C-alpha cells in the first residue's frame, strides 16, 4: 500500500466575475493553505519520501525559502535530519521559520545558484541525499497532483495560470494536464520583470541565465529555468507573460481582502494576470489560477510593499 502524501488536497474557490478586469469567474486552487505555506510540499514531499524510502538518512536542499520549509516539514514528518542552504537574499524571518520547522539552516552565496552548488557538495561529502527545489521528475509528479485534485472535484477549466521561477510548478502542471487527458489546455506562465528567466530564454530561443534577479518576487529568483522546462513550450501550449512588481503587490493586497489569505508577490504575479492581461483571458470561460502561496509575506511586509510600489 503506498504511503499517504505529505501534502493536503487544498480547497478550490471561485471568484465572482467582477473580481477582476477579465470579467471571468476565476477558479482559485488555494495551495497557500498547504502546511508548509506553498505548493512546494507537493513535489518536495514526494521526492523526500522517495529518498527516505530508498535509504536516505539525511537530506540537503537549497532554497530561497519555500522549498526549504517544505523539505524541513517533510524531514520532520519522515524522521530524518534536513539541512537547508539559503542564499544571502533570503530574509531573516524566512530563515527563522525554516529553522523553527526543525531544519538546520546555512547561509551561502549571493544567489540561489551558489547556495545550490554548496548544498550539492555538502550532500556529496556526507553521502546524504540532495533534493533539488525545482528540477527533478518526481518533483513534477508531486506538483501534478494539484491538477489531479481539480479534475477529481469535477471542476471545468480551460486554461491554467501559474507563476514561474525555476519551472518545477509549470512542469508539474503540464504533467498533470497530460495524465488527466487535457493535453490541449493552455498554460499561462507568469513572471515578474526582473525575474523573467523563462520569458527571456524563449525570446532568445536558448536557455539563458539572467545576470541578476532584480524583482521583489525573490521566490521566482532562479536565474535559469530547468532544461526540461525550457523545452516544454515545444510540446504543450504555453504562453509566457510578464507583470511588474507593483502589479504583483496590488494583486496580493486585493487577494488578501477578498480571501483573507496572505501570499507572496511571487504568487501575486499569477493573480495579477486577470487584471493586467485581462484581454489574454478573454478567449477562456473558466481560467484556473494556481495560488501557489509562499512564506515570505506578512502584514508588515505587505504594508511596506504597498508604500513602495503603490
């Protein structure tokens, strides 16, 4: 009998048509309500359990925050020690939240790529398991469960809107659509300006690395998407769009008022599409938005972002 997943089957909400400029009722998959605060627990929990089932006694993971707390939560549930390597850009309160979940937190490097290289080396030197935050087939398999759940609820949707960082969530959504017989349902892949590694790669027709992440949405701050993710638009209808940091913050505030749930600007990016790119949604009847969540948010941070951007 397979082990029970570590993630929850999260609620599906529906907005009124007048919630956004799109004029469409929006289906909201509320993964902000996962125990780890974001969708990451789906894939990270799946991969961590696989590693432990195959003998792992210690896990290392690099993260800007959300994959880290998901791995910390998974490690605690599975009874193995976890070390999370975060870059210097990860806020102190996020580091504290990860540590409070039971993981050892190390700070290394100015950006995720440097933290990740350090985590890989530490895992190798200690003969421990390394869990990548977005680039692994089992992660994508875990993230695909969000589509399984929506389909199981009988909800009808004709596009999926999702934020993109390294691309693990996007890969999971495409996998979920494929395995549920929905290979033609398009995905709108959203990034903020300044963290648009997928958008810039598609524009250049090669997988490029951004020189730096300059967006407030640091959870989208992978300078380069996974190789698999760069290839996805060749096999599945994917539209890459951008929103500004101000757009993302405005969407977070609006969502907090409407749903009484706090989410990061990285998640606000997807929520912003229904207002910023309302015309893009005009050809769809029932858009599904993945509300991916994120722990890097608080009332105080929202207030400061509002002052800065709005």
